[in-house]
C-alpha cells in the first residue's frame, strides 16, 4: 500500500504534465494561425483547407536547413522607395575639357602637369638635336668637298642636246615657233663668248690638264685648277655670230651636244660625237672632227674648278625639200673611248636621242 504522501506527489506530477501539454497545444495553434513569411500576402485562401479540422495534438514538423536559408533570404527587408539614391556623376562637356574653372586645368592638364611635360620634351628634343649634329659633323669630316666618295656612274656620263627637248618641231616660216629654240642656244653660248674665254688658260690640245696643286693655305683657300679656253667662234655657222637664227629660218637647224660633267673622269681614248638617223639625212659637225678634246679633262668640281666650261659639238642638219614635213629620229653617241653608250637599261648613258620635224 502506498502512503498518502506518494499519492499527493503523483497527483502534482499529473497536473504539471497536463499544464505542459496545454502550453504546447497553444504554441502549435499560434504557429498554425500565423502566416508564413515566405507566403505571398495576396494569395487567395482555399476554403477546402480551412474546413479541415486542425489537429492540435499533431507535433510540429522539423524544418530543414535549406528551407531556413530560403526563408531567411526571402524575409530580407525590401528597399525603401522613399530612400534617396546616389545619382551618377554627369559627364563633363567639351568646354570643361578646354578649361575647367574649378581645377584650373587646360585640356585636362593643370599648370604643374603642363610644366612637367614641356620640360620633358624640351630636354628630349635638345638631346636629339645634339646627337644629330654630332653624327652629321662626324660624317662630314670623312667626306671630300671636291670629290664624291661613292658613285656608281663615274665612268658613264650622259649626253645632253640643246634645245633640251625630245622633239623639235617648228615651221620655218613662223619665227614665233622657232624663237624659243634660238633663245635657248643664245643663253647657253653666252658663257662661251670669245671675250670671256680669253681670260682662261691656253691648254695643250690632246693632253689631260692635270695640275698638282699644293696643300691649301689657312687664308688662301683651295688652290684653283686651270680652266681651258673654248671659244664660241669654233662652232662657225652654228655659233650664232654669223647667223643669229642658227639656221632655223632656212630649215637647216643647228643643235648643240655636250657631255655631262663627271668629277675626275679621264677618257681612255680620244672621244668624239657620232650621230646617226633612221632616215638618211645630211649632217655637218663643228668642230669638223666632232672631237671632245682631252684638254678639258679631268673635271675637279665646282669649288676648285670654278669657271669650267664643257667642250661642245654643234650638229647642223642639212635638210632638203624631200625632208620637209618628215619626222627624223637622230641618235648621237660618244665614241672613241671607254664610255658605255649601248646600255639598253639606260638609254641616256653615253648617248642621246631626239626627233626633229620641219614644216614650211
């Protein structure tokens, strides 16, 4: 038999268990009545679910960690529409780029920045200028002012015809047509006037004019080489002295031929000019042998051979009546020396070609 004290303790324990069960049922009822935070408040209620009896004694299901994370993410506070958001900075205009009154910058640079960059380029270009002048001076010290150091055409001069045209065409009855040709010849022969050539040296014909000049003095400058005479009167009827029209008015024009100047050139033989035509025409040379005398070689350059004149050969074309109105192709070559005159790659090497056509 149990004692009265044990009966009382059992009754108290039963009362405490009933009170705890009622508290749990109340908590479950409150949890069921509270809306879940992840449910949409605008969701339409389902009457069938509402009519189902609520089991107060059903235990509360445990929530998984993933559901807890989703609910926590969805229950984050929504942004407040009344909150003022920071506006992005407005792009500066072109005028602000030219000059910004707030910072005092011009073209995006302040005074200090402009000073630094200008100083840098000043020093940079000054160094480049000094380096350029130094290298240029070093190169000039290795060059001879009178003779070219490198040349691939020293032994192959060309021939020039005057009037300097590829085709000479005129009407002998119209002085205005052949007048420019006559003027060119007079300008060329002005340096060959007898009065000017008399001041030059009389050289030995057929011999090279070689002068062994001594060293240049500090005050005297370079020693000048001899300049041989070539008088205009040697061209006779093509000199323009007896016939100022050079035969153009008569339909028998004169052309002048000269070889280009080449520093230090010494022809290996006795050079002369020989002209040929595709159509047979008569020609006359002045001087008669059409020779380029060796006394005019070598040429030493403009600085120490001032006043030098090249030897000339005048070619007079003796055209007949049957040659009037016909275009004649004439080719003149330097022969009698080692000068190349038949290079198909360069038709101006040692020769010259031109056309002439005379009408009435």
